[in-house]
C-alpha cells in the first residue's frame, strides 16, 4: 500500500481484490445516480416502459465501456486516471430536440457526430498550454465541483420537479447521511475511512425506509422486474440520420462538453500526480479522445450520450483511493448490472436525499482542491478581475437561466453552463489583462 499519510492507493497501484471490488462498488453507487437521465428523456417522449428499460440498459453499457477505456491508458486513448463515465446532462436538451424532430435515428446521429467533434478537438486542447496558468487551472477544477451544486442540493432536499414541497423527513435523512459520510472520512480509520460513502449511503437508506414508508414500498416494487434480461441488440440495426441545421448548436454543446471533460481530467491529474509542476497535456488529450469515443459508442448503441463524472473524481480525492483499476472494475460491474434489471432498479431506488448527500460530499473536495490550487500563486488585481468576472457571468447561467433563454442566439451559444462559460471567459480575460506584459516581453526580445 502507498504511504497512507498521502494516499491509500496510488493511480497505478492495484488494490487487493476485496478493496478493489468494494471501492469499485462505491463508485458504481454514484454512477447509478445518472440512470435518471435516460428515464427523464424517455418520460419527456412519453415512451413505453420497454423503450425506457432498453435506453437505460444501453446507457449503462456505454458508461461501462467509457469508464474502462478512460482508465486503461492505451496508445493515444485514455487518460489512465480514475475518471468513470456516466450519462451527463450536457446533451439532454439537444437530444430531446433531435428526438422530437427525427426520432431515435436523429438522436443517434447527433450523438455519434458529437463524439467525433470531441475527438477532433482533443489535439487542439494539447496546444493550449500557454493559456492555462495555474490559477486558471485551479478555477476550472473548482468549477467542476460547482457544476454539480444544482443537482446535488435539489436531490438532498428530496426534490424531483420545480415546485415540489420540502418534507422534513427528507431533510433529516439527507443531513444524517451527509454527517455520517463526513464523520467517517474525518475520524474513521482504515476500512471506515476508505468506504465512508458506502457506509453513509446504506445507513441513510435504512433510516429513510424507517422514517418514510414510501422508500420501503419503492424498494419492494423492484420484485416485479426480471432478475436477468438480455438487451435488445437488434435495435443496433435501426437507421441513423443527421440534419445539418443542428450542426452549429451541436458544435457549441460539444465544445462545452469537451471543456467539462478537460476540467475533470485536470482535476484527476492534480490528485493523481501532484508532483507535476505543470499540466501534462498528453494524458488529457488521450482522455478527451476516449471520452469522445465513448460518446460515439453511445450513439451507435442508441443510448444517451455519456461523459466523465465530476462526482467520482471528488470521491477519489476524498477517500485518497486513486487507482485507475477501480474505474476498470467499476465499468465491468456497470456493464454486468445492465443485464440484471432487478439489481439495477433496486440501486436506482436509493432515496434522493441520500444521493444528494453523496454528491455534496464528493463536490466539497473538488471545490476546495481547486480553490487551494488557485491561491497557490501570488495574487494581484489581474487575477482578481479574471476570476471575479468569469465567476460572475459563469455562475449567472445557473442563477438566471430564464435571462439567457430570452437572450440572442449568439449569447445563448456561449452562456450555457457555469463550467464552460467561466472557463472560456477566464482564458480570454487572462490574455486581455496581460497584454501589456506580452508587449513588454516582445520589445525586450527586440
């Protein structure tokens, strides 16, 4: 085992089989949260239960495949970090629009093209070394954690739709689950510290079933699902279509998704290889290629687009268990679960307040790790305005979504989500506010 003052398991270390399986299962519990995305998608289309089950199955297969190739570190493919994939919300809106316009064939088409765009952008990211100083990198890492605030807090309070009433018991369950996770992580030793998330989730789940009978009834309902079922692979033969009038919004969303993956991989690299003095863009480039390939595979399978998971990276940092082989095993488990609907549905019944607590627990580490890195350098007014303005407008996309919904298309294109918006602004402003230094250096050379 690595030096436990710093890590439990380092990025290339293979934990003993028991720890490997338990740690992977702990990450799977977070990956299960994303099953809600294809369920929401199918609900918006008023599709059948069979369609929903098939969409969930193929989305799980795509997530599992993406998690494996991201961690393996093959030539030109995969970052080699613990950075699992899951169904993210990045493409949900455009996927719905495509499905309404042209059905599942068009949704598959834009997902395939989105992955190809991301793979095309990967070499470009490698050439951006000069525009990502340490404090901007720290800002991006912090934004990775900030980006999950909305889903984590709404889940923590047990909310599904805007306007849902808050229930006192949901708040109690969420708060106790979060405190158990935090206490185990701060004061726990060995097994308790490493598996603080599993302990917190199952403790909170048991408490929820005691306090709120609805959660017990939800768990009992899974017995109506088949224990084992083969996916309908004949759906892979269904047609694929594409419309070029969707290309511009698709490129914009693909760029935003690429920046999110870039931020996640930066965070993973910072935790996995803290000895690096500057960014190593090679694994990040390879990781973006792997993520693009996973997105393309999603489209080929007919599933929702998958993406790297901020929450899983935060969990790795909180537990100091960074072995990339955990991501491989988690991917294998997730693929296996796709063939067992009863088990998948049972895990999807984890109470929302408990899931919200787990996301908050993971996000805390990401936000603080980014802030610490951001403030490592000597601070000045330039950095104040770069970070301040980027955060003002980046966070406004979350606080004022209705404002940007009424804005011109050009504004909507770039003001979509805190992470890509703040990242783009920080990069641009850092160049503008340092033009005088650039000119001085040019004149000195002359």
